[in-house]
């Protein structure tokens, strides 16, 4: 069983950390948790940022995606699937790209 009694969330650390919750395993090692929620079934598309993907690759066995699905906003109840590790094997090719045009002095 995992303990989340001691955690830091993205509100405290900022949204660019690549995870939502920093928790600890019973052995004291860090556990990085990213939560993705949809009201649709498990196979409903959701998005992972480059930062989240990079963090999952960097932390590997300490990174956990908590995939909440079939979430009912009224009852606040949903189902959950926990995926541990590098997310690159489930991520598809990016569909959006950031563009910054150079200014013409």
C-alpha cells in the first residue's frame, strides 16, 4: 500500500513539474503521480504534455499515471487505472506544435 500523507502538488511547485502529486512509497522513495480524468470510457483520448512525458521517461519506475475515467461530475465517482513507468510507449505523435516567428527588425 502507498502513503500519500506527505505530498507536494502542482499548486505548490508549479504546473511545469511534469506531475501533479509528489508522494512517497513505504520505503521512503519518491512517487510521482500524474492524474488524467475524463467522463468517457478508458479509451477516451486525453493529452499528455511534453513535460509530463519527459518526467515519465526520467523517473521511469517512480512515475505513475492515474487514469481516472467514467468520471461523474455530480457524484465525483469514477474508475481508475494506474499505469507505472515511461509513457512513451502509449503516447502518439504530437498533433500540435508550438510556433514562434522571428521578428523582422
